């Protein structure tokens, strides 16, 4: 992390190694110093904290709390809740900032910090740079004493405000049988409560977190158990969330996965039908399947692509005033409702469409033909300089000639892990495309791990 803390989605790394209590303490102090200026004149300003179910969450929350209080601001701890809930409550509670302790879909050993401004949006790039500039300098920030030191308040009932928001924007789900996979994550209690309150009959999976099982063979990154449960129990659909529930991956009644691309198309067509798809435009990233763009264009919907990361999708949505955007991974942003991707909100909107139309979720598959697309993760010691390796550039050129004019190759260093992701898309069989991607990855691994 030399002179850089932030990736595409906050600060992430291995908890207690990269993301240490000392780091969290200092980040708390810096955020308080920078964001206090925006809340000058506000009586008793405070920062809200939330976390997912990782064991390291308590450790980092304690350090953040100490850092924030050390700089003279109060802390309101909201306990275990989702990232979209934290974003929503940051604005609703009029907090000076919100900090979510989560590594989202990452493995259990990881953790991270997502920082939100008072408006509920992730902090801007210039604030991130200011935080990094101070962090890598000397700690000269003020240290108040006595009654000026901040205090801690625990508020585990604030989540009910977010629950009421979801219920207000949800349909009755009477008569629907829904299977949900909580991923042993942040919505292990809230998701079942929400769907039961709307009248759905539930099959609930992976809602018993123990601190080390979050995202382990479950949730949106591994919905195989959900697929079996949907088919076995005859559910209308299945809904899988990741560790902090800002993603949704669905499963149709036949047990087949419905990814973020198809979800975006379903939502876009529904909004278009109701004259709610602003400028008939959908915002996605470069990772979305080419089939999404073909299908959307067929229905008169333009697709704008951004860099990978829901923050870039949201930036483009705010810039153009677009109402829908998202990622293939399941981050879906409904701009009229939320300031970030929200798995529960997306799940409600999907259930509403299925019930309203009276059609099976599988029937929507005919809307879009996915072009074969494969992804290979290349573990590397360093991510810089991959694009200047002659052997790799030559291999890229050769691969392009093989996959043809409709093919794509995307090479993207991960913003949160020591990996370079290689995506190859084309009209050939997946196993052929996978071999191409593996060949490219082998070259990178040899060059960047030597």
C-alpha cells in the first residue's frame, strides 16, 4: 500500500496485517479532522459506524472509535448491518460521516473501510487523496482533552429506520415462496425479517454467522446451495447476498443463476415500460457481457460503460441523471431510491416484477443471449507494469486475431487484492476462451512474480 490506501471500493486488505488497529485509529482521527469542517456549527456532531459479521470487525470498530473520540467527535455504533443500510442511515441520521467495516465479498481474513459523506455517497476522490496525504505524513492533528474528547453511543435500533424504508418501497409478497442465502453476512437477521413482513414464505440458508464463515461456500459468490434449495423446494426464485449485502445474484425456479447483467436488463425494461428509465439509458461497466448491450439496444435502450467499480457507475449516473446502473457482479443502483448498490432493494424490485407479471423468472432468459465470457485471476507480487511487457503485448495481439471482431480482452488489476483479472469474451466455446485467458495469465505470472 505504498502511498496509497484506497482501491476501487474503499480501503481493503488482510485484517491485522494490512488493515491494522493502528491504521483504523489513525483513519478515524483523519476523517474526524477533515469532515468536522463540513459540520461546523452542528451541535454534538457524530460519526456512524457499521460492520459485517467478520471476527475482525470488533477489533477495527474499537480502533476507529478510539481514533474518532481522540479527535473530539462522538461515535454512534449501529452494530451489524449492510453497507447500503449504513449509507442510508448516514444521511437520515444527519451524521458527519459513516464508516462501514467490511470487505464485502472478499475472504474472511480480509476486512476494509468504506467511508461515506453526510449525503450518503462514498467520499469523493479528492477527500480520499487528502486522507492519504495526511496518513502518510506526520500526525499533527489536534488532541482535545477533558470534556472535549468524544463519546460512544450504541444504537442498534437505527436499522429499523432502514427496514421501514425498504418496506415502504416494497410490494406484498403474499403467495410467493422465496429462498434466500444470507451468506452468513450482514443481513442474516434483516433479510428474513423483511421478506416475512411482506408475506413471503421463506427457505432461509446461511443465516448463522460465527465470525469466520462469512462468504464461505455461500452467498452471491457461491450460490450453488441456493440453486439446489430453490429447485428442491419449488421456490419461485432465490436471492443470494454477499457479506455486506450491496450485491444480489438471483436464481430462477429451475435453479439457474441470473447474474447482474440479466438483472439490469430486466429492471431496465420494467422501468422503460413505466416511463421511469431516464433518457432510456442504462449504465454498466466494461465487464458487462456484450450480450447485454445487444439486447438493450434491441429495445431502444442505450448502454454507457464505465471503469469497473460501482462508484464509477454512480458517478456517471449522477453526471447524466440516469436512473439505473450496475455491475455484472450484482451491484444494482436504483438512483431514485439509493446512493449505493443495495442487494435487498434489488431483491424486492425483482420479486415485485415476477409477481406483478405472473411470469417465471426463467422466462426472462430469452431476453438476452450471453456471449461466452471467461475470467482468470492471476496472483501477482506486483500489479504495476503489466501493460509494458513485450511478451504479453504480443500474446494479446495474437489472441485478438483468434477471437475475432466481436471478441474482447480486458486486463484489470484488482483494486482490492494482489491479482490481475483477465477477461476474454467472444463467440467461441468457453473452454477455448479459457485456454486463451490462461495463456495470457501464465505470461503475466512469470513476468510479475520473478
